[in-house]
């Protein structure tokens, strides 16, 4: 029997009318409780106390949400315990990243890890609970089909429930405006109250989760539709990744570093996409595997592409660390690339060993990797690993050794982005820095009340050189100044691709840069070239008042002026020049 066509007994087990009403009431009460605890309408000057309130509010909100996903008629206390544990993990993470509203911060990725740990643990718990209810003799058995099904169903349920919240709010706002037409403003005014917003949102979210869970067949159908659509996209992504990796030996890795500073996030996004589409194709059991050669081939291509992409992302992250040292964000990038490489290595080993028959073993690997990811995310959500402390020590060591010059040292990041460890390092440098200059700069950072009180360090980007094959200089044979040639890859000059023509007379302080889309005048000043500014707007009250008075007096005239403008093939390109 198709698992997406539940039996009559399964349907009756999933139908529990009291669940929808109970979850709606629970969501509404949770919203009111959060309002009463946090009181967003009042400013709290006691930040540590506010942080405790935020943690408590998080516990109630997240606990109610997890309970809505887990609760079943049977083993009710198991669901309540699971929801309490998950809510405690997220709430404690919120508390550890305090004080709430302070000018410094710990690593916010800890909160992401806490949410990820709970999101991964939920379907594993649901599958384990179902297995125990079915009489599985194995104490820690987690059947993959159930875990996979719950994971996808939870995602679909989350999205569909928020759609229900949106529809509920649209209806409430419409009714509020309807009654306002006849002079009754009670409902519309009520919907502007913060407590009413939390009440309605929580109640609608709980009701949406309960109603959808009572219609399990609809959720399974939506899940099947989503996975089917995603599986169709697998060959497209597989082809793109294969072509990309095949081009790397010819282009080298240098264009990756020159084109963007977001190399690692882009590559990691590709790994996540490959992982998602691969699992959409292989399904949760043999009967749901794709049978067409194209889809089966895309599984192999996506699985084999993940490890090279993860390695390239790791190299990119390593280069940034080598150049600029450790920061919490870079250490988190190391963690993410390590996870991507772990998935890529596992898929590579399975595909290399079992080839066509790899799908069952990929599903087993998914289960083990998910459990490991859950444990890793849980550990990283705690203060056991402090990336701020590691980064502060590394940055101070680079400053003291001279690897990072004082004028390039990012005091703003050390003071405000590295948490308590960064603040401690700044105070230590202010008292016992290696040089008077370091101590003076550290004292300025220590005394700064806000991050904006410190001057930012402008990153020195390495601009790719101009490709001579794209460039035509008129008059022909003219040599462009080196300072101008170095700026031609700017977005408002020749940019990074396409034909580009530069009009420049030897010795002139002007140059006109023409592309297929624009033309810009560049001017040399003090040995540096920059684009000429556009026509200025009228700024200042005095100038605006003078302009307004002239308009009222009719001092407006139309003049014929002589201007210069670029024409390409008889057609104007870009704005005219003064």
C-alpha cells in the first residue's frame, strides 16, 4: 500500500478534533504570556533581568510550538517532555547570549545551532516514538521511512501553518476595516494592540497546526508534491555543478576569489541544494525511489559534487583566515564547511562502493549524519565552545606580532563583535598594550559607548586586472595612465565583462568610458581617477527657499546650452556631460 494513502485506521488515529482546539488555546495563551513577561510596550532598564524574561518567553513560545508538532493522543507525556527539553535548549541559548539589549554580543549563530538541533531532533524523536508504539523490540530503533516522512511533513506543516496565520490576519484586518466603514473602530483598534497581535498570531498558528495535523492525508499529499517537484530539478542542478567543476581545471580558483567575497556561502548553498534534491529523488524507501535513468544519474552527479564543493569552500575560508585572522564568523564558516565536507565524503564513499544500489545506504548514512549533526549543533549552542575567545586571542596575537598593522586593526569588531572575551581583551590592551599607540587606540575602543563611535576599517579588496581583449582606446595607440587602467573594472567604468571603449587624449585629465549600457566621464585629480559626480541636488534650507521664491516669481527660462554626449552607431549612450 502507498504510504501516502493512509489506511482507515491511520486516518482515525490522526483525527483528534480536540487537538486543534487545544493547540489554538495553547497558542493564544502562550502569546498572552509572552506579552506579560516581555512587555514590549515598556522599556526595561535592567538588562540582565530582561534577559531572564526573554529566556522565559522563549521557553514558553518554543515549547508550545514544539508541543504542537509532537503531540499525539498516545504517549502524551512523551510529547510534553520532548517539547520541554527542546524549549529549554533554545531558551538557555538565548540566556547565554545576553545581556539582552547590550552593546556587545556573543555568537548569534549559537541560536541558529540550538534551533537546528531541535529541528533535527524532532523527526528523530517522532520516528523513535512511533517505533516504540509499534512494538519494535529495539530500544533505540529509528526507522528511516518514518524519520524522513516526519522531517518533510514538519517542513510542509510549518509553511502551511504560517499561510493559515496570514489568511487569518487578512480576514481579521478586512473585518476591522469593514466595521470602520460604519463608524465602529473597536476591532481595527484592537488589532493594533501588541497583546492582541500576539494573541491572534499564537492562536491562529496553533489552530493551523492542529487542523492540518488532523488532515494527515493532505499533509502527505503536499509532501509528495514538494518532493516530486524538487526531484525534477535535480538534473538541472546536477548538470550545472558538473559543468562548474569541469571548468575549474581550466579557469583555476583565482576567479572565485576575485569575483566575490561570498564564495563560501555560495558553495555551501550549492551543497545544501544538492543534498536536498538528492534526498527528494531517493525517497524514504525502495518503493519511492526514482526509476528513470536521468534522475538516478543526477543522484550520482549531485552526490559526487558535494565533496569538491565543500573542499573549495574550505580553501576559501582558510585563505580569509590566513589573510585576516580568526573571527567568530570565520570559525562558524569552518564548522559549516566541515559539515558539508562530512556529508560529501559520506556520499562519495557510499556511491563509490555501491554505485547503482547506493540509495538504501545513502538513507542509512542520512540517519547517522542527522544524529551526528544534532549532537554537534547542540554542543555548539552551549558556551562550551567560545569562538569569541578564540578569535580575540588570535587577533591580539596578530596585533602584538605586527602581522596586522595598527592602522588596519579592527577595534570595532574586537570591542563589540567578539563578546565578553573581546571586551576583556580591549581592556587588557588599554592597560598593558605593547606600544603607546596600541594602548591609546585600545583606550578609545574601551571608552566607546556604541560601535559607531569607532572608525570602521575599510577592507582592501583585490580588484581583478582589466582584460586587454575587452578594451579599445581611442585614439588608437594611446596609452592610458596606470591609475586609470587600474580603476577600469569598477562597476561605473568597464565593469567585469563586455566590450569597453575609452576616449582619452594623451596628457588630458579627462577620460570617457563607454560600454554597451552606459558612458561615464572620469576625471583625474591629485593623481587619482574617479567618476565625475552627477548634477548636484539642491541641499540646505536656504538654497531651497531661494529656489522656491524664484519659482513663485516666475524666474524660469528655457536656454539652449551646448553639451557633450557619447554616440555609438549614431545612438546616444548614457547621460550628457557638462
